[in-house]
C-alpha cells in the first residue's frame, strides 16, 4: 500500500496470470501447508492461491483501475478465491458493478465454506465487510436472503444472527419495521413462527432504533450524536457505531473535514476507527491534503497512554497510505 500505483500494476499482472515466477512461488508456498499427501482439490487450491493474494493487494491499495480486473477475476474464480475477492470489494471505490459482484459472489458462497489461513466462515467474513459499502440498499436483499436461507439448523441460525448485525449497521429509518420483523419479538418470520434472531442483539437494536427515530435522514443529527460523550462509553457505543455508519451512508466528501474536526471528541476506539473508514470511503480518488492532516491525529494519540486509543493507530496509518496511493 505504501508503494501504491506500481504495486497495483504488478498485482494486476499477477491476477491475469502473467507472472509465471510468482505463480510458481505462490503454488510452492501454498503446497507447504498441505504436506506430501495433498489431495487433488488441495493441489488445485494451491495452484490458484495467487488469485486471492493479488486481489487482496489490489483492493487494499484501492485504486480505481483495479476494479475491472477484479470483476473479471471474480467471474472466473472458484469458491475460496471468489469469496476472498468479494470480501475485499468494499475497499475499492464503490460502483454498481462492485456491489453487484459482491452480491452474486455472496449468493454463490455456501454456508459451510471456510477461508484460509484461520478457517473463518466465508459468509461471516463477507457479512463483516458488507456495511463498509455504506449502502442501505443492501438491506432488503440481505433480509430476504437471510429470512429464506435453507440448510443445517445451527448454520442457518448463526447466519441469520450475523446478518442481523450487519443489517442493523446499514438500515435506514424507513427500513426499521422490516428489520424488526426479521429480528423477532412479537413478529413472525417467513415460516409463520415467532423469530428469535434478534435475541442476542436486543441492546444494539434498541440503541439503533432510538437513534434512527431521533435523526431520520438528517446527517447533522448523526454528527452531533458522535460528539456526545455518552456514546463513547462501551454501554452506549453501538449508538455511536450506528451513527458513524449513517454518516458514511448519508454523507458526501465534504463530511471528511467535519469528521476530522470531531476526532478529539471520539474517545471510543471502535467509533474512531470507523471514522477513518468513512474518510477513506468518501475519497475514491484519494486525497493528499486529507492524508497530510491525519498524521497530526496519529501523533496526538502517540503522546497518550490510553491502550484503546492506541489501538486505532494502525487503522489511521493504513488510511493515510490508501489516500496517498489512490491519489498517485
């Protein structure tokens, strides 16, 4: 990411299969994890390991020209690389093509698929990244998908819970009734039975609902809520998390300076880190001027001893690198 544009050009070449030496190296390294008794499927995965790696590099750098080769690659990719590419798509400048590609890949991803190296469930990983599209139009699509999901009862229940958490981050006020119906309580699910999906997130749902009812589609209301000391506390932090997602959804590039001004008041590490993500999201072509303002925020935290605040430092440095790389 520090290298930026030249690294993106090299990764595009790798993604297209033009770097025989790197593909050979990637295959050999992947095979080391399987040992001498690798199955045919494992050998195939090893031979294609470079696809996911190249995609990860391209999306993390985040330049616009990475979109087309990634769209081409995701159409050809098999289960694991396809899911990895889809997971990384929200890091690119958003377009109808990237959102559609994410949705198609998500629907093709099985409930039980795991991703290397730690074996995280692929769909859970995709759900974690979905809210960073900052796009509430994904809510009805994901509600329908989760509400009608078939399969092992335990797997389906886990998928619905994880879906609800992502949905709550993205939903707008006019979508609240549909989300509440999915979450449960007195409402019935698609099968006509009371849904208990929302049981694990009752506190978060209550905070998100109160915020949406108070602010609606008013951007300034969400910005004001972020400045409230109460939402910096862990007990009320989902209010702040929801507010920063709404700033991303409703905002435009001019919201970046407003977030920079608010940064001294953002004491919660989760909210603070998401604020950096919103600044990055609303800088599709990068922004050296904004990137030059962020080191001061990093330096101010360096002088403090709050471990939670220090935890956001790598996220801000990463944002600085991306803003510069996209602007090259």
